[in-house]
């Protein structure tokens, strides 16, 4: 059973909205609404965020890519986020910010900007110690890779398996671009490989790539082919809710020796140290 809170961002502050009966996922909250763009992340220390400015900037860019001329009132959004997260009873939260194509009048508001909260529990520590297994999402792709659109979040819900943690998307040449909700990395001979274009500009990805020079880890902005998985020493995915999460198997192919390797260990430690210093409240 999931708990959700949903709010509209208005001139007078956040306005609570009704939650559809039986909602099990963020996407269920927006059934019947005119979907638009969104961003999602987690809280740290109850009401603190990591690179909130980056999430808001990506939302603005997604709006521009949709051809909208609507301006995102960042000040109002920041104050609403601070209010709802500070007042929430959830210890830590998964937060989603949506900008709809049309006002959410079906929910009783003229606002197009919605904030949803649900309790957040990080991935089990064992996932970081042992790694996770991934599959391939054949035929699934983002229409606009740099725009984080809500309709794509609905499409990926069809990909669920108790044997696969996340699914990867390929380009037409069979190169691994990204996960359905994450960015992807391969490690070969100490160098990190990841797609340099045609992927979502993950905020956690930006942080991680920025940490690599200080760790002395080379970066190659090019995706590997799915047929090259067996040649990799390590692999990982990243997202706001996961940080750097090691991958040990892709579509039945073992990565390296089947255990998280030394490059992943160093990156995970550097990321954790960075988070402690960088998190801050919305206002």
C-alpha cells in the first residue's frame, strides 16, 4: 500500500489535491490529465535536496523542447517544495514535480504545476554490495531524449519483472544508451564509458561525471554495444534515488567477475561524501 500527497502550486501556496483511489504509482495520480513534463528526486534529511537547481533547470528545458512559452515560477516552486516537504510526516520522500500541458481542473485547480510526495526507502545495501541484474527494453525509446516527459513514464510501467531490476534502451546500432529510469555506464580498463548524446541529462549523472577527474578516472563519452558487455570489467546505473548502483549482469551476460569492482567502490564513496556536503533546503 502506497501513501501519496499531491499538491497544486498556486499564488497563495501549495493546495492539497485529492488522491485517486487505489493509486500505486506516481503515474496513477495524473490519470485523465493532460500530461506534460516532470522531474523526480529524493529528499535527504527530510527536507533537503541535492542539486534542486539542476532539476528545475532541466524542467525548464523540457518545457522549451515541448515548444511551450510558459515560464516556470521557480520561486513559487521552491517555496511550495519547502512547505510540503517540511510539513510531511514521511521521514524521507520521493518527490515529483509535474508541469502539465493543461490546467488540472479535473482535480479542482487551475494550476498546471503539481508536486507529489510518497515515502522513500533507498535501495537495499545488499544491492550496492552484490550489484543488480538488468534486461533490455527492445523497441522502447524516448521521442525527445532531452525532454523528461510524463507519457514516457507511463510507457515504461509495462516493463516489470521480479528477475530484472531495470531495463536498458538501445539505439538502432545496438548501443546501450540509458535505462528507462536511469543513466548507464560501463567500465573497461579503468575508463568509464557512457553515451554522450541522445540520453536524458540526468542530474546525478552530471554530479558523477564531475567527480571522475578528481578520482583520476578517465571518461569516454561513447556508448558500448550490447554485444560488448562481456568485455567490460564493471557496469553501473545512476539516478537521483540510487546514486551509483553497480550492475553485474545484463540480459544474461555477466559483467566482469560478477561482482562490483574497484572503480565502482571509489565512485560510490566519492558520491556519498559529495552528498553530505551538497544537500540543501529549497529556500
